[in-house]
C-alpha cells in the first residue's frame, strides 16, 4: 500500500511500476485531449497519444518478462494500425473541411448537409 | 535517465493539451514521441525506439502537420455552445481514472513480484529476433497488416479526391 513519497520514489525510478505510471498518465492526457479539445486534429493527436501509452505499457511488460520478442510483433501491428488510422482519419478531416469549412467537431453534429 | 525521459514525455503531452496553436501542439507531440523513444531505449529495445522515431515523428506527425498547414485553421474556433458541465465532468472523470489507476498500480502485489522477478536487464532486442518471431509465428498477421495498409491508402485517396 501507499506509505508516503519515500516508499514510492525508488520503485518509480526505472521499475515496472514507473513505466506503467508514465503510460497511465500519458493515456489520461490523451483522453483529456479527446474530451476537452474541439478541433478534430487535436482530438486525433490525443488518440495517437493513447496508442503510444498502450505501446509503453506493452514493451515495459515485455522487458520485465525477459525481453519477450512477441511483444515487438504486437507493437509492429499497433504501429501499422496507427498509420492506417492516421491516413483515413486525416482524409476524413479534409473531407469535412471541404464540405463544412470547419474542423470543429461541435459544428459537425448533424448528419444532414 | 528514466525520470528525464518520463518528464520529457509527460510535459510535452501536457503542453500539447494546453496549447492553443495547433502547429505548436503538433511540435509538442513530436517532443512526446521522442521521450517515448527514449523510454524504449531504457527498456532495452532500440528497435522499437528507431521505429517510434521513423514512423511516428517521421511519417504520422509530418502528415498531421501537413494537413494542419493545408487547412489553414491554426487556432481553435470559438465555441458554439460552452458546455461547461460536460467539460468539468470530463476533467473529473479523467482525473479520477488517472488517480485510481496509479493507486492500483502501486497497490498490486502481482506487479511488485513481476518487477522484482524481471529486474535483471535482458539482452537488447535485435531486428533478427523480431524478424524470426514475425515470420515464424505471425506470417498471416503480417500479410493482413499489409492488406490493411493498402486498403487505408486506397480509402484515403478515395475520400480526398473530389471526383473519381
């Protein structure tokens, strides 16, 4: 259990828990960007941040399980999916900007033209 | 070293969240990705660090910055409706999630055991090991990923082209 800062700081410094805390905070910041910002491109960057947080957690677990190379394969697949998501997502943002002249997700709330 | 890269990552991400200008926010994202690449080096995984820099900062963020500059809308537009309640609610939810999850990480005995068991630094990940695992056990997944990339490319062209 938590017994003050003196007990936490040594585990933070390069331990498994330290990497997981960084991953969790990165995920929280990405989620906050998606929820709080209205510009689609900012929300998109928030999603990228959340994907990166998942990668940090995945590779941290791989290192503490003795350098498992399966995790690298999954990391490659995550990167491939992130690249696809970037291409299609940005194409959709450009399409929205052409039709509505905005990149604000609040202004694109109706399905009708 | 860990604290340095962790701070680079988290402060850059925080700067991205709070920045009004989208281009500057994109550059903060590049900083965050470099911090994550540093963390990967500390995790004995130079392959992942190189891929992180090549794919995320070299390809994805360049694409995003390219679109930002093309669209010519660098500042966040004025809110149509303020939605103050939703904003405060989402801040509260994100903060509760972060604090709860961090508490859980420190309270978990399983994680503590794993951290002690795997404390010895493993051999650094090499491209050879990754390639052997990828092509021995995951050939089908590799092919599907290639197909997915092709489909995304065709989809992006179809979505942005004015008239096919």
